[in-house]
C-alpha cells in the first residue's frame, strides 16, 4: 500500500466518527484538547507497519534527564512502509478533516518531519512532562496538533509508555491515554499543553508513528514562543528543578540566536535538500 491507500482508509474511519470525535475534542478544549480513535486501519495493515519497524539499535537514542527513547526521521533508511504511513497522515484529506474535528482553520502538515517520524521506547525508558517547541524548524509557523499512532500489538496499559496529559498542572492528576495497538491519539499543542510518556515497565518496545501539524496562527491568543521545556515528574523534585533551569537557559540562548546555536538534527533530509 502507498500513502494514498493508507490515507483513504484513515479518512474513512475518521469521517465515520467525525461528530463523536469533535465532541471528544470540544469537551477537553478548556484544558488540553484531545481525541483518540481505535482501529484506525485494518488490523493486517497495522501489523505490517509494526513488523517493518527498525530495531532500536538502528534508530537514534535520545537519553538524558529529559527523555530516554529511540527516534528516527531519516525515513529513507528504513522500510518504505514507514514513510508511506507517516505521510498518509499528511494527505490533504486527512489534514483538513482533523482540522475540522479540532476546529482549526487551515492546519499545515510538516514535510520535514521536524521532531516527527517514528519512535520506540523499551523497558525503563520515558519522556518527562514537557511543552513541545512552539514553532516549526524555521520558526515561521505555530505548532498546533500532535498526532500519535501506536502500533505495538497487545500493548497493555499496565506496561507503561502511555501518553499523559496534565491540563491542570503537575499538582493535579494527569489524564492517561493508553498507547493501545492501532490507536490514533491527537492532542492540541499550545503554551499549556504539558504532556509526558509514562515509564515503560515491560520487557518490550512501544512503537509509535508521529506527525505534527502547524498553522500561521497559534491556538491560544496568549501563546508565545518557547523551546521544548521539560519538567520532572511530581515525585522527582530535584529533577524538576534541574530541568526548569535547563529550559530557562535554553530560552535565554534562543533570545540571542533565533534558530538556536546549531540545527536540530531531527528532520528528514531528503536528497533534493
């Protein structure tokens, strides 16, 4: 299957549930707007995507106090299946429909896969609470939506690796969205979109296909530019202090160097580039 074939299946599934998904997003809009939908593809196609994921050692390990996970955006190194499913979510039909569900005018996909692509997280790995970078790689567009498609069969919620939303801050209980096989989760990204991935406790890998949508306008009138800003989990007070200082320092650098000191390597550098 190519990206158009995948997109047709995804469109059909989303469109069939459009009104209920819109209600789900609208009900959560006051905090961090989100929706999720199961069985976004036929099961056989979802299995094929998972079976074509690279081994973790073939991906890039990002390991620090902020996060511990494997990622990849240089998609021509891997099975063509993965590139096709990633760009299926950038099909004009899908982008427009998701925008309608979330009440966002003219969302734009990201051909560069800036911080998108694929990821895998194994036992002990995590992604601490954070705000995503507010803009695209050229700091021209606002990041407005995060699309996460989970493809690990039989992944139970108790295994960890689940999406966590903190709409009321870290002094309150988070919302957990199970990273269930063949589930698509979509969340809004703005100055209050604090989210994380719970530590993996199972001896296996939670695999995910991710995309971001951007816009010429921010989601909230109060949104302002910020770098990816991490926090420690509520039980990790010292880590929280260190990561807040880290974010403050990196923000200071970006006030001087608009696009940072060095280019973020997590983009898809195609031959034409």
